[in-house]
C-alpha cells in the first residue's frame, strides 16, 4: 500500500513535468489533456492530505519545468550567484505550486466521491485566482496550450479561462468515457465530448470586421544585449541603431520600437542626445510615418513610469499599469525593502499608470497598448476596447535569454488577439517580434537575436467579441454557480442515500 502511494506521488510529479510540452515552443496540445487525466485519476480514492501532496508535486513539476527560466534574470542580469538564483527560483516555484495543492485538498475534502463533476469549474476558479492574487501570475494557464486546437474557438466567447474550463471538461469526459462498468454513463460522456469538439471545429463566427485600408508596419528589433542596454556608453549607439533601421522603412505607415528602446528618461533626451528628437520629427513629418516608441518618463516629483510614446508634435503617452513584482517594483516594502540591494536591476522602482487610460492614437486609429507582462492579463487588454482598432505590445524578453520564455510569451499574445478579434503587433528587443492576426495566427515573425525590422501589412478591426463585452465574468459566474449547485445537489443525494440505508436497516 505504501509502495502504491509513493508510485502515485511519482506519477503526479511526472504528469506535472510533462505539461509544459503542451505549451510553446513544443505546442503538443493533447499533452495538456493527458496530464490532467493522470492527475485527476491520482486524486481519486485518496485522503485530502494525499490529494494535497499530489497537487503540490504536480505544481512543482509543472512550474519547475515550465517557468524555470526566471533564474536567468536573477543570475545573468540580476547579479545573484548561481546558488542564490536557483534558491530564489525554487522558492517561487514552491509558492505557486500551492495552488494545485490547495485545489486537490479542497476537492477531495468536500467532494470525495463525485469530484469529477465539479473539477472543470474548480480548476478554472483556481487559475483565475492565481491570475490576480498577490498581483497575479497567470502564466501556464491550461487554456493557452489549446491556442492551436479546435477548443480555441471558445476564446472569443469566454477568454482563456473559458478555454481552460473546456480543456478540463474534456479530460473529465474522457475519464467517464472509459468507465466500462457504467456503459450508459460512458455513452453519454462520449456524446457530450464529440459534440463539444464538433462545436469547436465548426465554430467560426466573425465577431469583428475590418475597417479602412490595411496599413504597412515595421517592427524594429534592435537586439541590444541586456547587460549593455543601460550603460552610459551604449545608450546613444542603441538609440541611433533604432533610428537608422527606421530610416530604411520610410514607406511604412507605422514604425514601432520595443519596450525602453530609448534607455533614457524622455526629458533627458535633448541633453544626452541633442538633435535626436528633431531627427525623429523630420521622419514623422517628411515621410508621414507614425512612431510608437518605448521610453521611460519621469515626473517633477521623481516618480517614473515605463511608458510608450506616440510620437508627434505633441507626444502622448501610455503608462504601464501592471508592473512586474521584484522586477519593476517591490511589493510589501517593509518585508522586501532591502531586496533591491541584492538584485542589480536598473530602474526597478517604477510607479504604476492608471488602470484605464485613453487609448493612444496612431495612423488615424485608436490603438491599445500593453507593455511586456501586461499582455498576460486579458482583463487589462479589454480596457482599451472596443475603441482600439489595433493592439500593440512592446516587450523586452532579453531578461530570459534563449529559453522557452519568449515562445510562451508569444503564445500568450496570440490568445489576446483571438479573444479580442484584433490584430496584435508585438515589437521586442531581442525577439520574438511578430504580427498576429485577429484569429490568433502568426502572419509574420522575426528570428530571435537578430537586428532586423519585421515588415507586414495589418488590418484595423472594429466590433466586439463576447469576451470583450463581458470579460471573465461569464466563465467565473458559471464556475461559481456550478460549485454551489453541485454542492447542493450532492449534499441532497448523500442525505437521501443515508435515509435509504437507515430505512433499510430499520425494516430489517
């Protein structure tokens, strides 16, 4: 018995470890369903404590493999020794592994016999909470793994958490389908499963529609090494590189530079780079080219922001709202106030911009801006819609080197385009720069770690998807109702069963 328990624990760890294969860059989407089936089966007929432990092991495998790349920023760019970077990464993985651990305990503690019915809703709520609690970490939500599967058609309806719900439901239905001891139950499960995937395959609703003529865009990828980016001797050459590349694409309607492409505060540019803004203005006026440029800004009181500037005679700015904990600001300053002294991260005490900002205007259209990590939050991207006709994400994934982080980040951006029915243009420092259409498909992509400009024709879109209209509310309300109604129904069933057994004993 002890041997079987230990073997089950090992399988929990292994099933979590294979889950990242369902995400980019591997994108073997059926593995997500297989991984879930293994975990769900391992949660059956065990104590709540064992279910908690197996959920924790699953999380260790899932996040230990899937987000191990965070150690690169700690070690290579944060100045920590390798041992310190590994320990900090392990601590991070352990913390987020508590989400599936808590889910395992709750679902078996309160629904030991019929938890399969409620698991899709419970898993979805767990991912949603992980997406906002303590600023949120929605990375590796199961729904992202289905960006290229038929289940992706649920994204414009219910968002990524809705796709997660359908994915877990698929795993549950497959478990029911192979329950040969109850053929009627198995048959119903198979019918529902087939219907679900047929709906996914056939669903091709055009929620949004193109407006005006297509635009010619150039996404400049400067490939500036992160270790040199903020050094005083490299700031001006870096800026000049972006300008010179842009001058080769004067026929573009819009040119986009990535996050902090200008490694100076906006107000410092005239002093440190005399004439630079004048050259940009000449490009803008002479060739009718609009620019969106990543540049930090500082207020008179010393607070500063990670920003994107829409360049014109009167520049307008978008200020990053959702900052990266420990990278761009320190949460709980009383506890972690000295951490910045250990991490050699430049400009890591940004202020947050407003959650809702007026969309910037460029090439005659309102555009929805997100900076780096912000595109992982669908609710934040919705703030600029339906006014925005294009979505723009500027990023700097150089912090994570040649790891699986940039492909995972691109996959997340694809989901935002699919949810909103908008083209999304993703300009990055070292890659992966890409243009994504309104169906979440990549239509142009630049190679990583190359100095280049990605050219593409993009189409502005108008209209509103159900997800843009309702956000995560539909799937969260549905999941909560499923848990509540399921609890009432199962409690009533248990009560009737106990009364029946009592009655039988009394008759005897």
